[in-house]
């Protein structure tokens, strides 16, 4: 069970085209948002959809794969770990961010580009 301590698995749709950033010493990072949907029936029997948005971060070769194949609207499965960090904005206010650092991605389809793996 020790391998399950901080593990996240999500299936959803990419909310925006990924942003790829080239850092020093050849490091690359990809960043995009992903929407996951939960469906249930309320007390009146109506179907309700609850959408959650997640920020996904990927490094190295995974960032290269994301750059080549992941576009807005594409359905993907992500596996990774949950991370939290804080920073100060331009006005000096402390902001807190929770992100998923991806270790694996599976292209499921959907969106404009139906690349199959």
C-alpha cells in the first residue's frame, strides 16, 4: 500500500491547448487544465452534472508527448501525484495552488484530433 500514498487518476477533457515552457538546461514543462465530470440525480430526479477543473503539470519527455498530441477538447487519462505550493502575486498577496504532476498520460480520443495510440 505504500505506493498508493499520493496517487491521482483522472479521466476528462483538456480545457485549453497546453502551454509548453523551455527552462534552463533543456528542461521542458507542459501545463494545461482538465475538466472532469460527475453525474448524479438530484432529489427531483433530474440529472445534474458537476464539473471540476484541475491544473495538470508534466515534465520532460511527457511534456514532449503532450506538445505533439494533446489539444483542447481531447479526452485523456492522467496518472500522477497531487502537489500544493504557494506564491505571491503582483500585489504581494499569498496564493495557494494545488496541481496534479503527471507521470503517465493516455490519449482516449475526442476533440478535434482523434489520434489513436
